[in-house]
């Protein structure tokens, strides 16, 4: 059973549940390229790629210096926060999702910035491979899968 002690983990879980209802597959802590780790990446039914950055509070947001680098790896970028988060400090760039550990609601849809076909293919391939390796590591945790 997963442990959702941190606020960011609870937000990610609620967002993932909501996205699953929209027919999106998601992975937490996905690395689209070396040096970047996104909180949640989701692939939709039309191969749309969303990145969701979960913020637990003002300090968490203020210390984030990498989020603009994520924009080159998704069609749509979202901020996900809980009800207590001061949303007025978030940039207008990106969508807005309010979440708790059980569900979420999309309040603002961002402007879509379609990826190139080559980048989309590369990300979807890496997403599938990472998902398969994670699943395999659950089934056989003693084997070093090397991802």
C-alpha cells in the first residue's frame, strides 16, 4: 500500500484519479529528460501529453526553478494545488487543478502548445518503457531492473 504522507503526494494521487476518469494514463515522478523530474505526466486518449506540477505550499512553489523547462515536454502544463494554496501567486501560464488525496477539479485549461511528432514519439516511448519497468519491479522487486 502506498504511503501518502506529504501534501504533494496526496495532491498527485487525487489528480491521477481524476485524470484516470478522463481516460488519461499517468506516472508520478517521470523524468522526460536528464535533469528534469515532473511530479505527474499523463498521456490522454488522443496521445496528448500533460505535465502536472503539484505544489504543497508557497515555499514549495517559490523554490521551484525548473518548471519552465517542463514546457518543452508537454502539450499542456498544469499547476495542481490544494484548497489552502494561495493560487494568486501562480503564473497565468499553465492550467490550474485543485486536488486532495481523493479527487481533483480542473479550474483552468492552459493554452495548448503541441509537441513535434518526433518529441511526442520519444516521450510516449519513454513513458511506456518506464511504466513497464515500474510494474515489473513490483512483480519482482529483488531483480535490479536498472531504470
